C-alpha cells in the first residue's frame, strides 16, 4: 500500500498553501493525498458560545472546501479527508506514523525572513517519525519555478544519514531537478588566522579541499547509483552551517535538513542548525528524522 502525503488543514491561508504544495508533491510521486483537520485544537478549548456541533460543522466545511479546491486543480489525484476530534498535535503525530511525509503551513516572519512556528509546529517537528515539510504562505512556496534546485545539508560525511539522502534524491528525481549537496567543513584550530572565522572554499588548501571533496563524493555515491538521472552539484564552505545552507537556497525550490531522533534533550528541541534554517528560510523546508 502506498504511503500518503498527509497535510494538516486548519482553514488558514497558510494551511491551504501547504495543501496545494502537498498535492503537487503527491502528484509528482504518484502518491495519495490525505487531508487532516483536528476540530478540537486544544482540549477543553471550545468557545462558550459555540456548541460542539457548531465546531464540528465548521471543521467539515474546511475539509469540504479543501477537497473541492484540490480535486479541481489536481484531477485524478487520489484524495481523502479526515476530521479528528482531538488536538492537532495528537492527530498529526498519529497520522505521521504511516505517512510518506507530513506537510504543514506556517506564517512568514516577514518578506525576507523565515517561518513563524507555533507550539503545534514545534512539537510536530520534534516528534514526528516521518519527514515534515514546512511551507510558507508566500510566492516562493506557492509556485516553484522550473529549474529550482533541491538543496540538502550534510553535516557529518562519515555518517551521512540514509533517510536524509533518500528524501532529498527522491524529491530531486520527482521534480527533474538538480540536487545540491552542501557541506560546511571545519578547519583545524591551527589553520585559523586572525580574523578568519569563516570564508568560501577558496580558503581551503589543496590537500584539505581534495580530502573533503572525496569524502562528500563517497557519501553521495550510493544514491548517485540509485538515482542515475539526478544531476548532483556539490558546495563546500567555511562558514556557520546555517548561513552556508541558506546561501545555497538562492536558486532552490526545497531545502532538506536533518533532525536526530536519539537526542537526550526532551520537548521541542530540533537542533540549532535546523532551528536557524527554519527561522530564516524563504523556501519550503523538509525536516527529516534520522538516527
């Protein structure tokens, strides 16, 4: 059975933008799309003036409008919808268990900054067992341009996460897009001169640059074999990781980053790089859990 692309729909403009993005992605990959609306967003949070039947009615209306719009835009796309009488976090995390990916909408911080994550988004990002894609309600998210790259951030080349590269290569293959693998390497302490905290790859000496390139190519090789039609570009930088990754998204339609699942920090911790990228990215960001 095909695993669906699941999208959370709450009636907001950003959630409808996310639903459109999710529908395109499902269509590209030949997957079904599943809409989820949790009509009780917080336990005991029903307005005093509204009955449970009224809230349920509006929840059904949101799903109906979403189904109607997406069915018209994407004829032939297998589409289902579900209304769940529980909190949003519970509903989304449960559906993520059997999903190919989970797609959520977010308001943008500004025209030039990234995502504004509420408590629902933070908890789902930190706990979901499948990749979570955050989509902003802005022009870049709403319509990808032909030729937009998929950018994947690789921090540890000796243990490159399989799920991260699986998702990134599959996304590039589905789009017919170039995959850009970005790695930020750290110089030995003795190689730092006064005032040299970061810089482009030109600061690397030939031996170190060659070694890093070989390590990056070795990390990518199994997926190059699996996806022979995907063109791969490599970017090696000396900078803060988040800054280098964000610079690489100038021509991107999707950014793919990882989240470790075995962190000892409880709650909504998603890692400093992923947090920074989400705070500043203007393109959709896929957060992929991995060991």
